[in-house]
C-alpha cells in the first residue's frame, strides 16, 4: 500500500506541475499584456510601464514563471512603487484590484465552499445510495419504475433549475424558509445550517441521481453472481442478500466517485454559489474573470485543480482499501 501511495502522489505532483504551466501560460501569456489588463484601459504608456515594473513583468516569461513557483514554495516580494511587500508562501500573487494576497482571499472564501460541498455529499450519498438500494429491492415492480423515472429526470435537470424550483416552492409559495442569506458558521451555527439547507438539497439531489443509478446497477450485477444464487438456494432472505452481500459490490465505485465529485465541488459549484449567494471559490472565480483580475483567476484555478487531483488520489486509496486487488495491479 505504501508503494502504491507513493506512486500515486508522484503522479499527482507531475499533474499539478503540468497544470501550473498550462494555467500560467493560458492566463499570463495568451491574453496579451498583463500590465495593461491590471492598469486598465485609461492608463497611458508611462503608467502601464510602472505597473509592469511593479508586477515584475519586464523579465522573460520563463523567469516570471520561476518567480511564480518561488512564491508558492518560498514566498516572494512585490514592488508597490514606494517599497516592497512580502507575500508569504504559498504565495499566489496579489490581486490587481485590491492588492490583497490571493492566498488570503482563497482561505477567506474556502470555508463557505467546503460547507456547501460536505453538506451536499451527505445528501447525495443518503438519497442516492438509498434510492438505488430501494430500486434494487423492488426491481421489476412499480416502485422501481417510478424511481427510475425520477432518477432520469434528476439526471437531466440542471442544478440551477432545481435550485430555482426549490426557492419558488419552499421560500415563495410555501414560505417554510426565508430566502437564503449566507451566515458564517462561526457567527451563528443555527442560522448557518438553515441558510445552507436549500443549497445542500439542490446540489445533493442533482448529484444523487447519478449515485442512485450506479448503486442500482452495481447491486443488480452482484445479485446475478454465482455465490448470491447459492445463498438464495439456501433460503437467505432477499433483503439480507441486498444489504449484506450485494451492497459490498457497490461500495468501491461509490466511494471512488464520491471522492472525485467532492474535490470538483470545491471549485465547480459556481451556479449553486451564485444562485444562493454563497461567497465561495466559485463566485470568487467569476468575480476575478469579470474584473480581469488575473492573479485571482490563476490562484483559484490552481486551487480547484489541486482539490481535484488530491480527490483523485483519495479516491484511488479508498478504492484500494475497499478492494485490495487494486493494489496488486
């Protein structure tokens, strides 16, 4: 297992290095002059030259990228025109608009995204796995057909449509809850939970359809195996076969996909954050793109990639723990 872990971590490190090269080139080289973007359209050539000096853009692209890596691992200094500002590692740059350290901005927005992703994870596992099991237990009956239709509808419904329907039904029509307004967990845990309930539900229900189909297919595939038929011949109850034996076949893929989906949620829940007003990484990325704030865009994109890569490693480890044959391949 140790060798397997080291091999996966080495592969993840290479992927992250390639991602950093791609993202840096995509946002700092392709768009044009970053100094002009940072200064704005109304700046004259002299002001743009000052901004270029302050940002350290007078060197070659390769040297700029090496300084970018230096900031991540050791920190770096930035010129303000009148002095130097030190950015501690891991330094992802300074915002063009606010001069705030991008790392500090990401850490400020990360708890909101983490709470959304973890809450949605609980919802989609409970609803998705439970629905898949029930569908497998009731296979061939009307319950399975109804659940199949609902699962297909959930798969084809965009998350922002589902979120709008929940807002209209729960908040506007039934008035069971007020319209969500994000409250940090540290300020008021109760209000934080109530305001996160609809975002969790919208994102969790959207993802649960995939897990319902996966669980159902995995359970039915396991039920068709020879040892299950032997248990059935000995008179073992169908419910026991599903919950104690067939469910084990569904656990490894569910664990693996859950870890990957959780990692992607740390930067991919843009629509949900925008719809429910959650100040997370997704909204930060959208704001950075709208303001052409390249350091923010690059920093958030790299952090999103980091979570996705780490989630892939975690998924492989959990899969290997659930199925030891993976380590031997």
